[in-house]
C-alpha cells in the first residue's frame, strides 16, 4: 500500500482496517514510594526488565545528579523543588477516568472545539476511558509494520532496549551524556519511557513520525526520553506534542531528546507544547525542564528544530545543534508565548565545529498578561570551523504593559573567518493596528490573532502543514483575554 | 428627502486629557450624496472621523449620532464596519506578516458572517479584487505583500480605496485620502472614488485641498473651524477657500 502524507488521514485509513491485535495488559501496576535513591532506580529498571548495562548507566546518572545543583542562571522565578517528595514511578491511574465527555470539564471541551480537534481525539485527550485507546495501539502497530518494510525502526525506548540493544547502547547518551546537566542527569536516572527511531542509510521516511501519533501524546511520561538516529543519507520529520491542552498530574517534567544525523542525513523535529500553564493567578501549571540536542555528526548533515511553546507555567528549554560534520547545517525556529503568569526562558545553542557549518536562528517571543519571555542563545564558533556562518534574529512582541521580553545572546567566535550576525527587535501591538482591523470588521480577538500570526508567520511556515493550521488556532486560544 | 443616512447632532468630544476638540457638530448626510469637510489643521476634521468610526481615546461629552436610524455611538467599531461604515485612514497602519489579500478577505468574511451570510469563495474573491485593481491602476504585486508594510504613500492610499471597493460600504469617510500624493496618484485615487459613487452610498471627504474636489464634485462643502462647522455651501465654497485661504474665517484660525 502507498502511504499518504497526511498523518491524520493515515490514522483514519488505518483505523478503518480494524484491530489486528488485542490489547495486552502490562505487568500489574505499582507505584514507587516518593523519594530518589539507588533503590528507586533499581525498582524502575527492574519493573522494565532492563539489562544490567542500562541499570549501571542509570546508576551512574544518579551518582552524577547527586553531585549537582539545579541551575539558577535562567530568568525564572520559582520555589525550590523537593525532589524527595516526588514519586518516580507510578502506574497509570484508571479508576478516576471520566466515562464520557459529559463528565469532562466544559472549559476543556470548549477549547477542543475552538482548536477543531476531531471528536474521537477529544475523548482520548480528555482521558475518557474508551475504546479509542485500543484504536491507537492497533493503529500504531500497523503503522510500524509499514515502516519496518523500509527498515525503519519506530518504537518505545523500552521496546528498543529489548529488540535493538546494540543500536540503543551505541547512541543513548551519546549526545546528551548522563551528567550533562541537573535535569538531564535526573532524567537519565529515572526515565520512564519515550520514543526511539532509527532510519537506515539512504531511506527517506515517507511519513511524519509522531509519538504513537499524537493521540497517545496525552500519555506523555514525566521523564520522557527520545532518541532519533538518521543514518547516512537518511531523512526524517518528527512531530512531538499536541495542540490540545493536556491535563497532567505531574508538575515536574524533565525530558531529554537526542538526535543524531550521520553524513548527508537530515532530521526535522517539530514541537507544539501546550501543557497546562496554571490558572490566571499562576497557581498550578507544569514545570518543563527539557534538554534537547542534536548532533550533526557527518558531513553535510542537517538538523532543524521548530517549536511552538504556548503551555507550561515554566519553560526551560534550549534545543541545540552540535555542528561537527563539515558543511553541516543547524536551524532553530521558535515561537514562545507567555500569558498570565507564565515564564519562559528558551533559545538554542549552535556549536560550530566543522568547516563551513551554517546555522540559522529565528526566535519569536510573545508576552501578554504578566508573562515573562526570555530568549537565551549561544553561538560558539570553534577554531577549526573555517568559514562558519550564523544568522540570528530575535523578535519580541508585547501585548499590554505588565509583561516582559528579554533577549540574552551569547556569541563566542574563535575563528576569524566566521561570520555571525545578530538582529533583535521589540515591538508592541499597537492600538492603531487593532483599531485598523476592527474598522474593517474584524472582532478584537480575531484582530489580535491575525496580527500575532503575521508576526509568527516565518516560524509557522516551517511546521508540517497539518500542524501549522492547528498552531495558528492555538496562538489565538493562548492569547484569549489578553486584550480589552 | 427621507431619513438621513447619518445625522450628527450637537456632537461634543474631547481627548483623554480633557481638551475639547469637537464643540457642537451638526451634520446630515443622505444616501447618494458626497460631502466635503474642509478646514485648517487642528480644526477637528480627523477627530470627527475617528469618533464616527469608534476609535478609543476620545470622550463624547454631549450630542448624538444616528446612523441608519441607530445610535452609532453605542456600537463597537467592528459593528459599525459591518453596518457599512468605512473609514479610509489618513495614515494606513502597517501590519507585518499579514498578507494584504488575506487581510481583505478576512475583513469581508467577518462582515458577511455578521450578516449571517456565507464566506466568499476564494476564486470569486480573487476575480473581484483583480477587477478593482485595474480601476485603481494598482500593481497586482501589492496584493501579495504584507498589509501596507513598506508601501509608498500612494500605494497605501490606493490600497485604502481598494478595500473600500471590495467592502462596498454605505457610508465612506475618507480622511485626507489626497494628502501626500503626486498628481498621477491623486488622479488614480479620485477616479477610484468617483467610480464608487452610488445612489445608495454616501461619501464624506475630509481634505485640506480643493484639488481632489475638482475631480470629485461634492454636493455639499462644509468648513470646520475650532470644532464647529462654520460654513456650509455648494462646490463654489471650496473654490472660494482655495482663493482666499481660511483667513476669512477670522478668529480661531
């Protein structure tokens, strides 16, 4: 069969084929008591039936973590987190699941409606206990078989450890080592599960990959781990996240994403993050501390990050590229919105090691309400990076007069032939712009949405088409109530 | 003559800082008419346009405005627009990243939705726009650029008239649509406006100069000074102003 490009269509198409496989209940669920020590790590590793090398790997991460302190250089205000009060392994809770959409918070449903989320997906996203979960499992399995014909491996990290231990062992931690930073070390010690993808030499993945399609994204773990490898000449586009707001019991999230691009390989990684941002007063909300890094290992390889960050109370995230292969390319396209009391400190690092490496950074920050938005980026050119080039542009848009936008660029070049350019602008949505739109007949919120989407256009066009349309609506929903 | 399309009665308005700009405006505009409002800088011409369109930052102290029999001042700006009130801006606003044509279509559809009509078909819309472009001697490339961003003065003014042509208002208030234009651009704008004269549409031209009026032949000319209409007459009044300036208005200029 041929694989259509629109993944949502694929879901429908495959879903219609019906279930080929039953639902296998995992080992009876248990939760670990709160606290983090060697016992916890052994418990998690044991639950997952991991080989001893991985247990050792986790334990060395724990040892590193114990020597570390949380970073405090970001422009974020938050109370200290008690890491011993958190439970690091918990089974999925089912007894509290609503039985139908009638039992779901109407506010949440109203948002789904605005985002145009298909009905079936709404149930899954809202955590309704329905057969749709079975659907997604079976769909994902069918999908995987199609990919397998091309030699593409796409499965959970847990499964990859069992089925493809050599690949995992070779690449896990090779981009973000266990002791890289406080949150990466924590993740390495206790990661629950995540995604593994391997694209063999010369293969262009014909579909946008996403974690079990986006349906299962609602089940994202607290300490997720993603590893994507594009072998020589391979190409893949991966989508993470979901435009729908996600409810999550876990306040602290610390994910790690590692990308490896070998010679002539290309990886495009797109994220839409819309976790619970807390209420208008800043109560609740997810703390999102993520380490994302790509390694352009081979010559002429390319890694491109695109992110639309609208959720979470705290976002601490710097998707980066290590440009080691000669003439390799790194890109970072970002839209970050902070409304109400949200805080985001996000940006990228572009490390130029190889000759004639190029990087592009385009960051758009939007602050509304009392939101604080910081772009923090590093461009480093090492001595061997003859002819390296970087272009950075950071634009900030302010809505109202109680929010803040900050730009913190670090530039270090140790090769005189390098060309590094940095531009930054800060603007305000003016009354004039809003009035102009309203005079032509657009309502206030439509006007705001139009202006903001115009501001973000260059980033949104980097998203896969289907995502881009949803992202536009998401921007509008995220800024509701910020004018008037 | 029937009910006026627009009836302004003893309108007083001031800025947020309390300065009174409009001091008792009376004006009646009927369908099919073209009115010109002239007057020196600071006489309140643009304030009148802004208050009619519902711009924030002005306080109406007294008076009433009826538009198509409704209390205009109680309506939101977008509601006024949907009811057919169009303001051509003296300084059209730049909105980066928003495609000119996408904006115009969004505006048209927003108005249609308010009337319970379906959205316009993309092909139909494009054909309508192209027809109007020729009329205004406008470059098609402008359609695909960001709204007013980097447009020349003449391009901005033509774009305002293009929007008017597509939105088909009942009452168009053109605020200094002739300012800053060279003679060719002025002719193109005047030709565009002239083509939009219609029996069921009224046009209010706000201008400093007579040259636009030579081409558009208004039915009524009003002279605004210090927040009041001090003279009203036919076309000959504009010519007189051109000859003598505003000096004859005496004190207050």
